[in-house]
C-alpha cells in the first residue's frame, strides 16, 4: 500500500465510518496507476505507425484515464460523504476499466503498451468492485 494514501486516510480527523480503509486505499492507488497507464498507452498508440487503427483504443484510454482520475479524487474526500455518488463513480470506473481493458487486450499481441494497460485496467476494475462490495 502506498504510504501517503494510507497515512492520509489514517490522519483524517473525523470518523470514516465502516469503510474498509485498506480497500479504499487500494482503490485510490489502482485508480491513479490505471490513469497513468492509460495516459501512457494513448500516447504510445499515437506514436505507432498504424495510428488510424488505434483511434478507438486512444479514445478509450483517454476516457478511462479521466474517469479513474476523477474517481481517485472523489474517493480521497470524505467531508460530506455521499454513498450514492461513491457507488455511481465506482460503477462508472469499473465499466470504463473493463471497456478499456477489452479494447487494449485486442491490440496486446502487437503492442506491449496495450498489454500493460489492459492489466492495469483489470486490476483497477477489481479494486473498484471490491470496494463497492464492501460498502454494502
């Protein structure tokens, strides 16, 4: 677990309720890692000679990166917590990660960056689903 994420959660002055802090920290970390992987994959796709064949992959990467970044930001805020918003974001993030992983996986045999990105997306999807399941 990334020390700053864990430390920030433990330093929060109010009670976080019954949120599993380990799953929350893992989800934040996975969202940030996925956003980075998707951004790097989109950039790598733009450098490929057959960039026109990767348009959908680039768009999916960029959408997933934006959604993961927003999810990590919202999960990092706890004042005035709204469980419905959290669930909606986690659902959206898991859906975006699945779509991006599926798209990147279809290019993984030809492009190593797509294989790496697909793995990051699958890991983030699992973390979002795990956190959502723990919220009840």
